[in-house]
């Protein structure tokens, strides 16, 4: 098992990278979350990896954060979600957004991801909700501070802010602060305006 790769980033593409470790180039599939977190080619990088062996292939999946790797493993444990679909999920939403949607029974958010139908979204929630709740309590995170309505407003506002060029992490922090302060009655437009101040 290859737990991680630590080497030089030889090639970077939104769907995969090649990492040069002592003269050996490892091709690693990644999500857009990991792509955004990686530096320029030629620089040193470390990815947490998972090797998935199939009859016809040996594929390495890489993650900038260990938390993303754990969520990937959780998602692929759900019937109907394979490694490619899990990568699409992690590219469409942040790890925190996926966990929040699952914990809050937000089927619409999960179903909004390309390739995820209603039954798969419901199955992901049923199979992972209790596990993620327990993990988040142990980690000191309380993801259920937003009800499903708020989660929708939050996701739409976040997408708009990222489109406007604001870094995702900055936008998330700003939105969460505003939601805690303003409560459930805020609209997407109001939230975006406040976040841009």
C-alpha cells in the first residue's frame, strides 16, 4: 500500500498529476480540491494516496488533505459510488459541504452533483450520516448549525463568490460568520452583498 507520495510535481492537470519521486513518475488522479491546493510544477509536494486495484488497472488517487482521503474512502464504500464518481463529488463540493449535506439530510445538494441520482444520494445519506456525525463530534465540529434551507443559501452564495474570484476558503469563512450572525432569514443576494463588504 502506498500511503503517500512526497516528491516534485512534474506535471499538473485538473484531473491528474505526475509526481517525481527519486526519478520515478507516479501518475495520480486528483479532485479539483487537491488541484487548487497544489503549487506550481517543479515544486515539492506531498499527497496522501490510495491505490485501487481492479482486474484491468492499478490506479493511484491522491489528496492534498488526509481528511479528503478519508471522505473519499467513505464515499466509495457506498453502493453505487465508485472512485470516479467520488472524485466528481469532491470536485463539485468541498469536503465540508459534502459532510454537511449528508449530516443534514440535504438530498438536493448531493443530487445536484453530476452523475448522482436520487437513490444514490439517499443511500449516501443513509449509509454515512451516523458515521460522519460521530466523526464530526469527535473532531469538535458541529456541521448541523445550518438547516437545509440555510445550506442551500450557503452553497449558492459560495458558488457565486468563487465565480467572482474570491478564494473558496475566504468565502466560506465569511459566509459562515454572516450566517451565524444573521440567522435563517437571509437571502442569497443579501449574503453575497454582506460577504463582499
